[in-house]
C-alpha cells in the first residue's frame, strides 16, 4: 500500500493515537530491538544501540520507498537486491 505508507511517513501521528495504538507501536519497536539484540549475540549484527540500528534500516527503507514513488514506478528485482545488500552491510558485523 504505497499511498498509505507515504501518508503515514509524512505526518506525525502521536498526538492523536490512542493507548492501544501506542501499545501496538511499542510492541513493534520492542520486537525489532529484540531481533537486533539476538542478531548481535549471534555475531551477525554490529554492536550498537538496537533502536539506532533499527532506525537506520527503517530510514533506508523509507528513502527507498520515496525514491521509487518519485520515479513513478516499482523498483526492479535488481534494484531491490542492491538495496537489500547495501542495507545489510550497513548493520552487519
């Protein structure tokens, strides 16, 4: 849902979220941080604060989405593979 994603990424939603929505967001953040910690313990991901590493990857994803949207087309398999590899190298051990 590219249009919904674009909308969500251009608005600050916190002021009008209810408690349940904030809990869902917190659970998603906690799951992502837990994934990073487990990956770090396994030696697969670089050291550093999990929330920072998650933000870096998410920022890359947002930038990639905006890039594709501005071009008015979906990214090719090759472009997606390039993005995946570059993003992984950003956080890999």
